[in-house]
């Protein structure tokens, strides 16, 4: 149908009053809203029973606005909070290189990072921090201790430790340094052919660390690789893209982002891959989120990795950090992530009783749940599921506790810091007395029980005996980590990790990525013991 120029002019002119009227209404709403906010702030400032300073008043107003957005990922940071956020995200900070936790009324060293002042001084897991400078820290919280230990690289801090079995405190003056928290704490191989790379976070050097681990494993004869993203909360976008690029061809899309305007911005691999063909399995679970899901989704959509485990968390929202005056910053949700096939990573959630919860939680992906999800296809035509999060190609349920084990675990939960402290003391006493292939002895369990009783942590004997398998696993893991480190602890936990077992099994059977997909299609879902 042809439209005359005159008719078109009339249509546009007819629309003008609507636009003008809309502007008038919007302007009035803005003016009334600003007046409301101003009146409330004036009344609080001048008439509230307690004096509220101007700075505090404006900050409270800003925090109230952010809170009312009902988005747990949008946060207003103080200068101190932005420093903490940057340290967590970047994996770097000024300090002495320890991970600490609260145990038995003490702040205790849980882990010592390699090549740090703490390691150089011989600090060990289990050491209790009893004094910093001239201050006794016996009743401090871990946050207080952390704040006292952190500082500008090159400055000094004096710390005293109490080590189990040593009567005299160990006092050391540290020179703070820039600490790098490794994203890849270790790499190991199973039977010399299956490489394993655990990735804890996506910080500044994650892709570089994965590349180094991959080259080390291949240099030692690994023919296939497992990248473990379980419990990985995400991190820096650029590192997720660079990590994907280790396995994807140049030009392949990694993810896209769509903001308020609806236009999509695509992110693609820009380099030639380090490992374009090595058979690859990616492990995920319900705590794999954000950048982890970008990597898993991209590799799955391009048929570059077989995804094994349980459905990921579904955190597909983009946060942008906006610097504000006074050192403040606003981390605000501005867009959503999509995988190369067009799947939204964000899982539907809503606020219930102050908690942000899934509308349809089902990390184990029952058949009915899968049928309800929208269907997408990988490059090769394989079915991948949308509806939020990354659904695994092979669902493997984690081991679950027996009823007796649950009963014992629940009995100890109220005293968990004290229980862990006693367990750590036992592990340190066994350090040096065990070999890497040790097995838990019944007398260790008996010793553990007696120590709990002496500490007035009462557990009925029948409950303890019925849940002894759970106790043995706790002892085994702590002794392995204290005596030999994380990699040995991982080997000891393999028998209780059906997801990792399944990944190894698949990679031993498949000689190529195509083989893996064929084997996985015929693979039954693993059930809990």
C-alpha cells in the first residue's frame, strides 16, 4: 500500500502531542520524586531523635536505593569494601601470604601460599596467631586479624604464633609483599595419561596458570585433560575469554552480552589455541558460576568439551563497576550473558523472605526438568539445554551421606570450629609419621573421639560408631593436606568423588573428543552410593 507524503506528515504531527505529553508527565514525576526525597532527608536530618551526619545521611539514602532494587549483585562499596573486592577479584594483595580461619577460639593459619613471606618464615597450617605487634589477638575475629596483617608491600608487621606441640611462641617480623593467590593451586595426572587442572577462581593470571599447567601435564605424557570448575564462583571476564581461547579456534564466539538497549556485544577467541584437539572434560556443579559458566557454555556449544557433573549455578548477569566520589564505587547489574548458541546463563530467581532463591531448583536435571527447558543445539547438532545455567552432558550425582553419617555430622555442627581445631591438632601430630599412601587407622578415630570428649564436645558412642566412615574421611583429608599438600589430599578423596571418577573413566575410553561424545551418549547417570 502506497502512503502519500501528505498522509505521512499528518501521522507524524499527530504523534507529536503524545511525545510532548509523555515528556511533561515524566518531567513532573522526576520533579515530584526529587521533592519527596529532599523532604524526607531534611526531616531526618533536622528532626530525627538521633543526630545523623550529612555524610552518613546521604550514604544511607544511597544504600536504601540500592537495596530496593532487589538485586543481590548490585552493591554500593565503601573505600574499604572496594579494596577488599579488588583484592578478591584480582587475586593480589599486600600482606604475608596466609589463609586464616577461626578455630577453637583462635585465628588459625589454614593455608600458606607458596613463595610468600609466610612460607619463607616457615609458617605452617595449624599455627595459631596469638599476637600482632603489641596486641594480644586471642579473642579477635579473623576479620580483625586480616585487617592487621594486610598493608602496603615493603612495610613490616610483627606476628607471634602458637604451634601445637611447641611450648614457646614463634615470633617473626615480616616484610609485607604483593601476594598472588594462585587460581590453579596444583596439577596432577592419573595413570600418567589423564591430566587434572583444578581452577579455583578467574583472577588476573588464570588463563596463564591454566596454560602452564596444561603444558606441564602434556610434557609429562598426558593425552587428555580435566578442567575442574566445581565451586568456582567466577571472576574476571577477560580471563574467561582467554581460558576458552586455550581450546577454541581463533574467531569462535565465547559469549555475548545484551544490555538494556537490546543490542548484543560479542566476545570471541582472538588467538590460536594452545590445545585445539586434546580430549577435554569440564567438571561443573551447582556452585560453578559466572565466568565458570561462560567457559563451560562456550566449550560445550562448540563441541570442544564434554561437560560432566551437575547443573551450574546460573549467574549470568553482568556487573559493571562505576567509580564514585570519595573513593566509593557502585557495582551494578547492567546486562545478561549468553552462550554462543544463544542460551541465557542467568537462571530465574526471585526474592523470598529476604533470600534470592531459584524459582525451579533442580541441579540434578531430572528428566522432567530437562523436558521443560528450551532446546538449543551445539555446532555439531548436539542438544544443549537453555533456561539458565549450564546443564551437563553427563549428569553425575555427588556422593551423599548415609543417615548415620548425617546424624553424626549434625551433632558436631554446633561446635564445628572446635572440632576442626582438634582434628588439625591430631593431623599435625601425625605429620611425619605417615607416607603419602597412608590409610586411616582405627586408633586415630579413637584418639579423635577421646579428644572431643576431653574438650566437652559430647557425642554418644553409638552415634559416633555408626558414622565412623564420615569420621575417617575427615581424618584422611586433614592428615593428607597437612602432611603432603592439596594434590595428595585430592588423590585420597578420589574414591569419594564419583564426578571425577566418571571424568577419568570417560577419558580413558575415548581417544578423541568425538569419541567422548559418543561414549557419553550411551553413558548412564551415576547414582549416589
